[in-house]
């Protein structure tokens, strides 16, 4: 298992990989993945998880995660299918995909599962545009995966998206949500996902090409999010990209603790960057012991994790107020909001990508 030997939390990681394999089939319906499994209380007070919607994006992430497993476990996770089968269905859907992030994830999944028509995904990506940091990071990851799989002629495309990501960090400590125009009150804000996905993509670019500027940018982001990690291991949610300070900590997401932070930081270490094993361990530990709530977030009887620990604030009031306040003056905290809206709520849903990234972080075949 990938770098698990470095961890004190080895048993937790093994337990979570097993949970993910068991937890994916209930969300796999007619060869597609649902958008979420929403917790619903029964008359006896016990929770069930009701499937809702469909998501191409989440299916692509699951394909990436499941592809790290041996074939028999892939078939267990996908009700008899393999990751290549799932990637094939996603490639077939490409003509109807109009979101760059979705196309990039399909390209990435196709490349890593060995699908024969990665070219279709590369072509679809070339026709779509986005200014979102996360989606551009997935484009770079998809292009790097395709190049690593032997698809040539991608140098100019890799260089173009690399330049956008490096330019987006210039003059900033961390990444903003949008690498372009954004409303004044949140133009300076980047969420946790806006940090880990470019970190991961740039680290992978360095691993493929030896790009030192890409590695330095990835290390800068990693160093800062680790420096401001919560004392109990929380990976916080919103940051001031100018300074790297935390704008608003909550929600704290299970997928960040178990999967997204470890997979990005381990990719950085694999590429020759700094290893942040202590911070990975601390983040994992939050899943089993946290100050916000005594309610378990790992739900073995349903084979899932509840999505996040959050504030009970109407219409995301706290993050909006703090974003506006820090836009006017960096470092403004509006501390009274912590007392009015403590982070005691649990979001009882589980989306398939959460289990997909968990497998991608810790699967066996990386």
C-alpha cells in the first residue's frame, strides 16, 4: 500500500480502503454513479443512505481510484465491472460533456486505465475553456497522465496550462478560486480544493519532466496549508490567497482528511518535494477524534463516511461575511461568529468521489 508503512494510522487506512470497496456498489446504478447517497433517518432512528442524481465527474474520479486496486477488488467495487469498463463508458459520453473539468477527469482516467481512445478525451478537452483553478489543475493532471501513457505531441498544451497555473500563484501565497475575474468580495479567496489539485498536478508534472518551477510552486502551497493546519489536524476550507491565512475554517470535510490532502502531499513527496507525513497523520487522526462533535463520521454499518463537520449558519453566512471582511482588510476574523455559529453540525451524505479519492490516495497499485 502506497507509503502506508510510514504511518502510525496504518490500521485506519486499511479499514478505510476496505470500506470504500464495500461502499461504492450502492452508488453504482446502471453503469453510472449517483451524485450522492443522502442520509435519511428511519422511524426507528437508524440511518439509511438514499441514492440521488447522477454524476459523470464523480464517476471519473471513482475510475481513477478503483484503477489502483487489483482486478478482483475492482470488480467488487464496481459490481462486476473493472475501472477500464467504467472509463470506457465515460469516454463514450464525451460528445455530451461540456464541462472542462469533467472532460479532463475522463482523460486522466482513460490514460491511467489504459483505455485505447485517450485521443477522444484529449480532443474534447481542447474544445472547452475554464478559468477555475480546480478544473485547470485537472487539465494539467490529465495531460501529464496522457503523456506518461505514451501519447505524444502534448508539449505545447502542457506548457500553456502550466503557465496559467504558475502565473496564478505569482504574487500570492496560495491559489484563488478563479484565475481570472471574480467578485470583489471573494476574488482573494481560495478553498482547500483550489490548493491541493494544483499542488498535485504540478508535482506530477515535475515527476514527468523535471520541471523545477512546478515543484517549487507545489512545495510553496503544501508548506503553507500545512503551516496553518488546525491543531487537531483540520484541513481548513477557505484561505486568503494573498497571505495564506485562513479566512474560514469550516466545514471540515472527511474527504480532505482521508484522501485529498494525503494524495496531493504524497505525490509531492514522490516527486522529490518535502514530505509532510506528520500533517497527513494528524489529518487522519481527526476522523476518529475531533473537538467539533462526538458523532462518528465513519459509518461502518452503511459503508460510508459522513461528508463534513460544519456550522449551522443560514446560507453559508459565516464564510460570506469573513470573505467580505478580509477583502477589505486582510486578517479580519469577525470572531463573534464562532460563538454564534459553532461547528457542531454533521452533513449526513456521502458522494462517490469521496471514496474514489480515498482509493486513489491509498490504493495498492500506484
